[in-house]
């Protein structure tokens, strides 16, 4: 027996139910309501039959018939204002109070700032709230922490050693002005930085695509390998042209190494990109091998400037 013959032997209610089940997973609430209302337009069917076949309330079908009669009444929203389940904060007034009490001991940062963050996981907070008699999931806890409590998960911030310099903004404005001035004159402006890295199978932040269940295996502890030692990448970033240059050393992070990295960059990239350059601007932090008070850094830069015929500003 073909599908057409099967439909012919079914009752009207069974036929409507079959058509509804065939497409209901592909429709939203409005689509299901309009489809059921269209079925009710058939003179051979009734509102009660369509309601039983689709499982929709009769009031929903009447609403669908009104929407079909006046398509202009349809808006971009699926539900009218106020529809849906009441928020937990309304049905359970003590929820926010208990959540705040649980979060406060784990709150980090300056309490006077509008943005706060917590160290407890959503699952632990949800379990604690359930133990207090609330019905809540970890996903709802995550939403409540953001709105209305205003919490965020954030990384640590280094602030214990002292406050920000009062002229910090002015300092960066000055640096930015100098960089723009050099770029307008067609002169190179670079930013330099360095970082010590352990050599070997050590864990680093981030992730990579690999077959499921086959992660990269690394050492449990980050103790330096006495044979491999450390690598010292020294990066040079051209602020105008946007390319970068990295020199990797295997000895110490010294001023000679930092300036030698500049020398390699200028010989391999800088001179070709800025053949008419007469001066070079270097922006850097004030510590380590390129510290602002390190005499060896200044002496090596002077040697570099004399070799390359450049006026170097730091």
C-alpha cells in the first residue's frame, strides 16, 4: 500500500497529526501555530479536532486564525511581552541574597569597582544553592552572576607592588606622538620586547587541534632542563610596516644580546625597508636587558648607532 493510500484510510484527525509531526521540528512556535490554524480553515475540520491532533490549545488556534486574517499583526518577536516563565529572581526572592552571600567570600579585586569577578565555579555555586533549598542550575548561576550582580571571570592583575603612575596616560600620549612624528617623516619606529622560555616538553597556555583522546604529553613540573636550559626570544615589531622579527638566544638576557637583535633586524629587514632613514625610534619597557637606567644598554645602542649611521631615540 502506498503512502497516498495510507493517508486515504486515516481519519482527518490522524492525517492532521501526521502532517504536523512531519514538519514540527523544523518550525518555531509561530510556524506551528500558523500551520495548525491553516488546518482549521478546512471546512471539513474543526478547532477541537486540530487541537487534539496537534496538541495546541484552542486559544492558540484562535490566535493563529487571527494572525492569518491579519498578517500585518505579525511582528519580529515570537511571543507577546510578558509571556514565558517568570524569572527565578521573582519566584524565588531569596535566591539573589543567598547567591551574593556565597560569592562574597570568593570575590576578588577592588570592591569599589563596578566590575567584580569570582573564584568559585558555577557548578559549586549551584550545588550550594540547591543545598539551601533553591532549584537552580549552573547555567542559571552563570547568568545571574552577570545580570543582575555584575560579576565576570577574569585573570589576575598585578597591583600589589604599587599604584599606577599619575602621569601614565601622559606618558603613553607622548610615546604615541613621537611614533606618529617618526612615521610622518618616513623614519622607522619599532617596539622591542623579550621573554624567557623553557626549552623542552613544558605546558603552555592555549590549545591545538588533535585527534580525540590524544593530547600532547608534557612534563608535570616546570623545572628547567639542565641540559637544554632556556631560550630568550627577543622580538622587534615595526610599528609602521607591521612585520616582526624575532631573534632567539640560548645564553642570558643581556643588553649586548638585545642590541645585537636590533642589529640583525636592521641588516636583514630595516635597511631594505627604510633606505633613506637617518634616525630610529625604539619603544620598550623599562626593565631587564633594555632597562632605561642600564648603562650597558645605552652604550651598546651608541655603538649600534655609530655603526649604522643612525640617530637612535629610546
